[in-house]
């Protein structure tokens, strides 16, 4: 898991890139809001038997089947409404659209259980939402526009999703707010199940690029240890797992000539600490934190690191690459 506290990593970045000040401030407040929600999450994740655990890992199945997760839906709806109010307060341009959504939620216009399953399955895809959250404010006239996300394994979720507003698709803004509101639940599942995956001896090795706990794509990577082993961080449950350094987590490309790193090197002492791993074949990228180059490699808050390296996201996108998993900071 990755919520160990870290000294403020934003000071230098804000000084160098003052234009990022607003998004950094918003992101920090959002992380604080999500962390405050975690203790109240009420879930009872199943505990797989050793035999079931071995079968799932051997066959490449994550411990959780997200298409069949039954969240405490009333609690989730209250959290969703709270996150919606938070966004309405912080993003004035979104306020009218958000208030309209909250009213529809209060009037039970959406099948929230089906929607959460649909969106959770989207997190396992190697596609991303192409609409920015700011442009969503301009789409109030077309609030029910279909999401651009294409899923690989969400047939069951689609079959289970039937909105009470017939012949209408979930609004893009709603899918964004749901995904963010689902994060504390994912963290709780990971907190309960990742230790089982990490501590069991004699388990089949996990060679997949998706999370062994929930099946979601990675949002970040870190390098640790004398041998420089790479670990991936799940975009939903925050679990971590080892993965080869010379392999793209998106398309599985192992051609070294098309797997590259780049980073900002305006300060020599920071060179290579935070970098972007890119695949020239699928045009995806994954930010990578080299923990060996920090004095206390095990005290990094990797959620904060994701936010504090947002300039690398912008740089990667400017170079024509797309992030593997959606970010809660870049929509």
C-alpha cells in the first residue's frame, strides 16, 4: 500500500511551474478528502482459501471479480454526493452540472449498483476517458453523452447496468465523479487482500500487468532494492506487485529499442529520480519513481508522488503518449 506520509514534495515544483499551483492545491485537497473517508468504509472482502488463491493466480485471475462486487450502495451514494459537493465548491464552472446530477441521484434516476460495476470494469482497460473535467462543464446541454471508454472485459457489467432513465447513457461527468468516489473502497479492498497476496509462500508467480488483487491497470511504478526491481501500483486498490522493467505494462512489448525513459534534468541532483517510461509501439506511458535515489526509500507517499509529478504527465502527453490508467488529477 502507498499512503505513508511524506514531507511536502510540491514546493520546488510550484516554484518552477507556477501555472500548476491551482491543480496541485486542488489535488492535495482531494487526496485529503479521500483519505478522511477511508476509515468509514464498511466492506467485508472475502478471504480466499489457499487452494482458491493458487488457482486464481496460476490462471491469471485477480482475487476480486469486480463485475460481482456488491458495495454498500447507500454508503457509496452518500460518499458520491459528498465528493460532488466538494467538486462543486472547488470548480465553479462545474457547479450547475453537478447540482443537476445530485438532484437526479436523489431522485433515484440511475442504477448506481450497475454503474459502479460498469466503471470498475472500465478501470481494467488500456483505454482512457478522453474528455477533460473542465470541458465537461461546457457539455451541460449534452449531459448524457456516451463515455469514450472502451472495455475489454465488461460484458457482464454492461448487461447488469440498466439506468432508470431509459435509452440514456451515464453522463461523462458522473462517471468521473463515481470513479473518484470509488477510490476509498478500492483502497480498503487492497488493504485487506494485498497482504494475503504478498505474504503467502509457495504461490504461483504473478506475471500479469494488471493488479493481482482487483485486475485494474497500474497508475504508477517504482524501482526499489539493489537489483532495481520494478513494482507497479494499482490505479484502484493501491496494491503493488513486481513486474519486469523491460516490458510495457500495456501492450507487453519487450523490444528494448522501443521502450524508452525520459525525465526533466534541469537539476542534476534530481536527474532520473522521477521519470516516464514510454512505449513507442502502443504510445502509452507510466511514470516511474526510483526510490533508490531517495534517502528514505520506504517513506514515500506514492499517491502524493503521482500528484507532485504531474508535470511529467503533461510532458508525456505533449510528446504524444497516453497514460495507461486514468488519473484522479487529470481527467
